[in-house]
């Protein structure tokens, strides 16, 4: 991380609050363009708006599927993914069926992930799979990462930001160790509020950061690079 452009390019500038308005999303898009973030990560209902605002820029539109519980039927996740891509989404962050994983129903979890990732691959859209580490044991995290790897995702992601806690260095390290040889990357999200937080996650093996504090992180990084 030698320059501001590189640091900003690690961040998905995120706004997933249920009370986010059109005005908030437009502001988010403007900030993403100004700072050069990798993407804006927003709810599906705002994909069309964000895609319009970011047309002609390098900023990707990322949205969430089955968010935040992951308990949606696979057929719904599939339709939601297709609609999001049609509306202009270029990156898809889907939530696994957490309850099914904890129930030991690995086939359901795998088919759920695979169904969404197959669409993304077909449409040349980046797929990220949220396993919600705060709700899993280490053994379940390993199973979730292996299922994500088997399903052909591009990334495995720690958190929605809606559980009891978000990314931890320990979880990112564990996830990275499981998937790195397969070429799958790790996205750390939830609770990353400072440049030191970002640096710790990158050092642990993350390649992308989901954060609502992206501007604060980049501003702090300016002092680090002086």
C-alpha cells in the first residue's frame, strides 16, 4: 500500500442502512468517484440509481443478495441476482443460508451458493459469498469456506455488518489460509473504521475491504504515507 489510489482501490464504499435515501446513495456515488473506491456497495433497490450515477466511471456497482439473514429461498436469491445484474450490478455479495449450515445441511448451502455464483460467472460479474463469521464456530467457518471454494466464487466475505461483530484478524487469517491456494480472495467487512483496521485486515490476507468509513480511512492513510 504505497499510494492513496491503491488504498482507496481496496475499499467497497458501503451504505446498507435500511433508512438510506436516494439522496444518500447519490452522495455515496459522488464520494466513491472523488476518492476512487473500488465500488459502492448498496441495497438492490438502489442498483439502477447507482449505475446511472456511475456510468462512464471506473467505480463498480456492488449489491447484496439474501441480505442480511441469508435465509431466503435459493430461487429468490437467483431472481434477485438476475434482476440486480440487469439493473447494472457488476459485483454480487450474497449471504449464505447460515441456519442450514449450522443444521449440517451442506448440500443446501452448496447449491445455494453455486446457483448464484453460476449466474455471476455467466454474466461476467464478480461473486462474493458472505459467511457471517460472528455466527459460526471455527469448524463451521472452515466448512463454509470450502463450500464457497467448491462453488466457484471469486471471494469469501466475513460479514454483513448486521451481526454481533464484523471482521476479525483471526477470521480473515483462517479464511485466507483455506482459500488462497484456489485463487479465491477474502473480503473483510464489518467494524473496519480506521486505516490501522484496514492495514491489519490486508496483512491478515484480505484483498478487499467493505466499509462505511471509507473516507475516514483514506484521510487517515494520508498521514501514514507522509
